[in-house]
């Protein structure tokens, strides 16, 4: 039986994103930074999960915590058979409408990763969970659900924010209070995740970390780039679920 809600939900976080739903696709609004970092995020996913051809075409792909569908649409445009899931109903409504207006074949559902893992275990070639783990009460539980969702031999890509003085200065003091790139209260420093923690939770769930990549964002130039030598703030991690013998 599928669980509608595992309890691993911060309802204040859901309400915050519900309130911003109408502005998901406003590149000059609160979600503008996500539009800037999306191309390098997608490039990393293609490089790591696409193999020698760097192609994710026809891969059954899940975007966990998809919000308004910024990444989900990019995955679909790259040829993936993409499904986006989120517990913010208003965000999913916006995502569906934007995909329809763009003429894209993208599926969306209001469902949590834990419930979907009960319903469709080992069903996806690729699972992405970007900028979401730092917004749930128990990220290890979400990672365990993602491990159940991906097929043996499949790929998982996470992205989140490192926890250290530099990330506090840039992501909270700088982004929320000085530059006001994102609304105040968007991030909780205590929920930031060190790479060593993400690595441990992934391994405990049965995933094998393959790579860690830094993601630099310049708010003045409105640019972003991948940087393997700088994982101090934003970073991505590629994991793989071992293939069955």
C-alpha cells in the first residue's frame, strides 16, 4: 500500500514554495538563480548518467522535488522520459501549465519520494534530487526512498549546499540579507549537508558515490559553472546503484 505522506515533510517549507509558485518561471524573480544554474546542472547529469555519448535520451528519469519543473523540462528537452514529483500542489500546477504551453510531453505528480518508492520500486534509470535535501526533516530517509526508486545499475544525481562558515556567509548572509537573491528564510544553515554526510547516507541506502562536483554561482554576472576544485558551497554528487549479479 502506498503512503500518501511518510511524515518526512516540513509543511512550512511546502507553504513557502506554494506562495512562490506563480513566479517559478520568472527569470528576474526569486527563482532566477535556479534558471542560471540549470544549464550546468543538466550538463553534469548528461555527462555522468549519459555514458560515452553524454545522452539521456529515452532514459526513464525522475526529478524529486521538481518545484515548477525547471529541471524536469530540461531533462525532457534532452530526450528523457521525465516525471517530476513534488508535494507543493501549486508548484505542480504551474509546472503542468508551463509544459503544456511549451508543447512538451512531461509528466508531473503530487506525491512524495517515499510513497512513489512503495508504488514503483526500481522503475527509473535516472533519479535526480537537486536543491531539495536541505529542505526536508530527514534527508537520509529521502535518499533511502530514492535508492529504492532507481533500477539496479541506474544513476542518481543529488545537489545540495555544504555546511561551513563560507556557505553560511554566501547562502544566508549574502544571498538572503545583502543581495536578496532569494527570500529570507529560504535556507536553514543547520540543514546544510556536508559531502561526507551525503556520502554516508547514500552508501547506507545501497548507493555507491562516483563523483563530487562543485557548482559556482556568480550573482553579479548571473552566471554559473561547474568546478571540481570548489565544493565549499553548492555541489553535486553522482551515485550509482550496483547492478544485480
